[in-house]
C-alpha cells in the first residue's frame, strides 16, 4: 500500500516540475534593475522654511513600489510619502532632505534637496479669546467660563477674576455666589514657549438677588454613598465641589482600619483643601467587615457625642440586629444639640430584604422617639422608595415603599402603626422639589433609575429649609454609583458676632522628627469663643487644627522651615501670629535601598488581615512618599500609593496592613512588588506559589538575599537573624584581569554607613560551593565610615576567571549572600565597579580606583537603550539597521557614543557623529550603509557603548535570524525582548507579541522492536512536526488516537529537537502484537508560540498491518 502511493506522488511531482520548467526553458526574463523615479514635491530645493513644514514626494516605477522613506540629515524620520516636519526643533541652518522609494525587485530610488531652516522672528503671540460668558452679560449662580487659545503650541491659559488668580484651565465653573452683586472682570492670559503673551478681558455683571443660594447665616448638610469605601477617587472631587458643612458618608467600610488611618487621611486632605473654612472633625463606624458597609460623619461643628447603633428596639420590645450599623452624632450648632443619623438599610429586592429594611426603620424610629423632642436629621442610602415618587417621578426597580411610608405617613393603614409618636418627619428633597425626579441612583445602571438616598428632618427644621439638590456637580457622574443629596439649612444665630480677634498664640516650638516631618506644639488660647488654629509655614497657610499640636509631613530632607500659628474664633476673627519657630529636617538616606522584608498572605488565627513589611538597610531614614505597593502589576488588586510624609527609620521596619492598602494576596500564589514613584520601576519583588495559615514569607535575616518562611511572623520587628552593620557593606569594584597596571587581582568593599563597620568573619568568594576556596575576613578588620577596603589575591587566594565569573560577599555563616556580581568577560587592567560608590549601576573602568572613590558621574546618554534591530533584511528592507530609544523626557546628545557588534571583534565599531541627538522619548535609526556594522544571520551581539569604546551600556545577543524579522523590546524601553514580523524602525514597538509559528505534520511512520528477553513486541509510532519552512519544531505537544485490533488508545507527547515524538504500544507483557490493522490519527498540535495548520499536513493519519 505504501509503495504504490509513493510512486503515484513521485510521478505527479515529476509532471508538476516539468510543467513549471518548460516555460523557463524558452527563455528567462531579464532581472529588473531600474529603481523608482522619485520626485520631491514639497518643499522646493533651496527653500527657506520655518514652523511646521510638510515634506512629500512621489515615486513611479513599472513595478509596484512597496516602501517609502523620508530622511532629514541622513536620519530616518518616517516610512511614508508625507511627513510633518517641526522645524522649530532644528537648528537655524541648512538641512538635507532625502526621499527614498523601493520597488518589489529591491531597487531603491531617491532624490535629495537642501533647505534652510530660519525660525527667527516667525513666532506669533497666542490669540486668547474668552468665549463664555460674553462681555456685558449678566450672570448668576454657577457659570462656566470658557477660554480658547490659538497658537502653534498647546497652551493652557491662566484665568483671573477681578485681577485675582483663580485657575489655570481652558474651562472652569465659576461660583458667582461668592462674589458681590455688580460688575466684575474676567481676565485670561497665556505665554508661549517663545516668550510671547496673549490675553483677553471681558466684563460681566453678577446678579444673585433672585438666587435661592443660602446666606451667610446658613449651613449645608449632605449625604453621599461613596461606593465600596470610595473605590473611585472622584468622590473626593464631588465633596470639594459641594463643600458641605456636615457630611454623612455611606459605605466607608475600611476606614476604621489602622486606627482610622483612611478616615484621618480623608479629613486631612479636605482640611488642606478648604483652608478658608472651619476644619472638619471626623468619626466613622468601627469593626466593619465589608467595604460596602459602614458610615462616617465629617462636621465643621463640634461633635459632642458619637454613637454606633448595631441594635434597635422594635415595638414588641425585642432588639433587632441591623444589617449595617446606624451612626448617631450629636452636634453643637451655636448651643443647640442636633442629632444627625447616618443610615444604610439592607440592600436588594425581595420580600425578605424588604421586611428587614422595615424592621430596621421601625427600630430606628423607636430609638429616636426615646430621645424625646430633639432636633433630628436622618439621612443615607435607604434602599427603598418614597410614597411621594409616583407617576412621572416613579422609580425603576422593586425595593418597596415601607420605610419611607413609616417616616412620612402616620395615617397609612399598613405602615402607620410603626410611625413616630414624637416626631413629624419631612422628606427634604421632595418637599423643596415637587416635580424634579431627583434620582440618586441609576446614572451608571439606567435599569435601576430611582431615588433611594434621602435626607429626612423632623419639625424642628420645617421652616429652616432653603434648597436641596441631587448630583448637580461636574464630577457627580464618575464619583460613585450614587449621587449626593444636600440641603441648605437657614440658621439664625443666637450669639452676637464679634469683631474682637483671639490673642496671640504663645509657646510655639518646632521639633524635627525625621527627614520629612517636623512636629509643632503651642500653648492653648483661653478665649471662650475659640474655634481653631491656623498653621503657617514660611509665611503660607498650610493647615488648620483643633489641637495645640500639628505634624507637618512631606518635607524635603536637610531643609530649614519656619512656622507661625494663629488662633481663630467662632466669628472667624483671626488673632496675631505667634513668634516664629524654626527647625531643620534630618538628612535623608536613599529610598532606592528599601526592600520587601516580610509579608503574610494567609492570616488565620494569629492575624486578622494580610500585611507587607518593608525594611531600611541603612543608618539614615528614608522617605517613602509616593512609592507603590502592588501584587500583580497591571492586574490583581489595585496598587497602593504610600502617603506623603511616610518615613522609615534607619535599620527600621514599616508594616502596611490590607485594611489600609486594599491589596489582597492570593493564597495559591501571587507577586509582591515595591515600585518607585514613577509607577513602572520595580525596586523589589518576590513571587510565591502557595501559602499556609499564619505563615509568613520573609528574608532569612533583615535585608538579606535569602528568603524563607516563618511559623512565627515578626511584623515590625527583626526577622530570625539580627542585622549587623556589616550586612550593609557592598562590593564596589574588582579587577579580574591584571596586566601591566596591576600585578594581581583584587576586590574592593565599600561601607555606605556614616560609622566605622567591623567586617570580621564575613566571607569573600567567587562561585559559592565551587571555583577557588572562600576567604574569611580576619578578626578585627574594619572599614571606615563611607570608606573602602581592598583585598588582594595574594591574601585571599581567590582567582577570578578572565572569561567570566561571580564575586560574592557573604555573611559569616558562609552561605547567606549579601552582595553579588556576575560578569561574562574581562579586559586587561579593566575593572568592574559601581558607577558611583554604593550605587545600583555597574560599569567598567579603564582607570581602576582600588581603595578610592569610583567617582563616576552618569551622562543622560547612558540611559539610552538599544530598542530594535534588523539583522536579516530581505524584501521589506534593503539593509540592516539598529534603533536606539531615549526613555528620558529631555533631548539627549549622542555625540561620540559607539555602536558595535562583538566588542573587539566582528566588523568595525561605529562612532556616532558629533551633534547627533535623540529627541525626548524618541528614536534614532542607524543604517548599515552608514555604520558599516554587519550583523551575522546565524547569531551575533549588538552593543551600545560609552565614548571610551569599551564600557558597554546596553547589549543584546541573538542566536539566529529570519528574513525581515527584527529583534526588539516588547514595548519601548522594557526589559522583555521579542521578535517582530512587522518591524518599526523610528517608531514605537507597540507592544505586539510575535506571531505564532505555523506547524503541521510532516510524516507518520511505524516500526517495531522487542524487549530484551525477545518476548514482548512493541509498536513505535513516530510523528514528525515541522514549521512552514520545513524546519523541525521542538516543544510541540502532539495528541493522537491509535486504533488497534485490541481497542482504541489516546496518546500525547512533546516533540524533541528533531521535531519527532514517538509513541510506544504493546499488547501485553511477553506477548507479540495482535494481527490486524493499526491506524494512528493526529488530533491536534499545540504549544506556546505555535499554531496548528492542519491544511498543510503531509499526513494526518496512517496505518500499519501486522500479518
């Protein structure tokens, strides 16, 4: 059967070959050698250009034109026929423009012109226009001010109201109620990058005489469900836009963690924002389990009592355990005690949930009745509807009307029996807005559009209601899935306002706490009408405080600050400032040295929540403001940004609990990352694959490189080993290949501490458990503060290999590696060392400095990276190229830096010409015709070097190449390299993944063999898998089915380096194979980076017969 099929295939292949060969025998057409004709259509040769110039050209050819390029001064700018050239970024001199085109026969045609850039005197002042409001118009309430700027630059204008700076924005909402009725001016101006300024002014009349906004004798109350503990930060902007005096917040579940850490952070942020208001005090419900539970109150009036209410009394005298605890704050407003309640009734529809909401309301009404005839405000997310919302006001959903009917209608036949016997309640919003739906929920889920957030007051406030709004601020739609509801309350004070300010604050002291914190304290003022204190730093108001202490955080290290404090009374009269007090923050250490030290992913009985511990391995404290903790970067839970002013002490610890961070570590494995403030640079990371109850992961000793697990975790304390100052010493420089400058190898240690350090017993080694023997540093050996110590080979016996080795500095146990560096090659008298003493970047030195400072200063060009290169051009490209990328936000000069393949071998190196620059976050491409660098198709190295021609700054090694496929970083500047079937010279790599390799079955073959005793017969089925070029495909998983006379069997296996996988079948031990047909069919091919193309299979199924 096999012989006949093969003969048929061979005959067919011969005929097919003959059919293709005969026309060729008649005469081969000549090769196309004519390049496309290129004509530059804009600009013209010799032109003087400025500003933005469009470069364009045409290309004609008898064959298809497949590629276009535009180069300026020999550097590729775009692979297209048109390019908008910003000449303001060029020097005012002559520049060459070359336009190139290639046909499908690889013929390049080009044309060049020379133009002169002259941007002198071309800049025009920006044109600024205030488009709203119009000049002469009358405005009231809140009006949107809109400004347009016409300029070549993208500019944002400054806006002034009555010559007072207000904002920098193209549009903002102006609250005219804060201004007197009458004429006012709006002025806007902007200055371009050339120093020219444009401006516009309009005059308007403010008239709020008919406005319903409150007077000075009023205060604002607001209720706001901020959704899952405020998971969207826009909720804070809503509060800033509303500016309430009393604020009930719903769903503040995690705010009680870490001694009200989040609550206090929120209060501090608002008080820093509302510097001209009386500062808030805040309270929140405690011991809340879920982020969607809990309530909090912020008040500018004194809170004399705060209560959390988990149980409420029902009519049958039983206590009912509510779903979400109520809160009650007793607030002193001008001597009147107001009882303010925060509520979050049971959510969801259904009879059971509706019954629970009704019992919760029954109970809180009874609680209020037990208070007697006192002023009451009751507000929050009631998850139920008002009986007044019918007809056009009717809500969507099925939450029931019971709770609000109990509140509002004592005569209702069903719910009136639960109504208050003491208070008459009013639904504030509906009373003031009879026809406005006021839907507080559903703007993010329209199918549930409804009014479920309420403010309810008793009769004490009946004649004090001014106006009420719902979700009327610019950020309301994104702040939360609920809208806020507010009301202005008219309040006629019984206290006569005075104009006498408090006395001067005395006894101010400033005490340095850390590199970024100074604590203040002062004597209390004794005025009866004292309200709060105002704190000034270097003359500027920075905070307000009810206490006689204040902590100023987020300061710069080693800086002197001067403070003053004044007192304010209840009439907002401000007294004279105190005598100044000054303090200087401590000098700070490097935040880049902070490491993850221990974390607990699976709390059980010893701990109630997860935590992450950081450690500072240096003597100086370090500022962690803005650093980020995360699990999976770009996935998992949301990252946590460490607040401003957070400092970790020298050799100290800092523990972050899940309640504050929100980071949830998976029990079955996850990552823990410490990220620098730029949001992308990972400073330290640890990955684990499983966890156990109350068992932490941590470094074996604080800051060491060895991780282990601890059955007895130590958050905030040292791990198992006590850290010694000797653990902070680092490898700083070493010489592996002495030649003429030095007679022997040496290793230099550096002490980054400001105290002398004893390194007795510490160990130097090359490869641990291999190489030459280790060296134990003798007793009594010390390194001076910020000093060096050099160990020569004649003392240590350590021989470093010239062709690559490792240098290790270990703890006295001889196993714990404290510092390590691995190198791959060496050069005569060239040392490896840290670019700066103790720094993180290593380099090479042609002038080594044993026992002295490395002293290297880094140039911006040393941040430049190899980003992409093409070693094997075929049809898309006519020559090889190397692309560099600038990850900095400034232009960088590349003059005299070097490109090379193998340093000291291969083709000659290329020195980048003087004056060559690479734009900020931009690219520059160097072609082989310019560099002369030829990259080998079967593998080579690409190097970017310092001007010394030996110090490698960036390097990439590849082992093979494919036609027109480039090597490049997966995204610009990232650490991960990949291949691109669509290269992007001069453009962003775009983060594309390489296309999968198409694979198919090339052959299926059968053979037999016997066991060593000659009794068991085996059938070997070998499957060959190749790619589209016929190359063996390694690592492909082959699944298939074998049908035998004895049954059907499934197989799965992976191909080897030859693209082969063999499946073995036998009937029974010591038995031959049964007679009959054996058929094997491939079911699927799979594997990372592979894609099965069954249409290309030479064979999918084959058979063998046992006679």
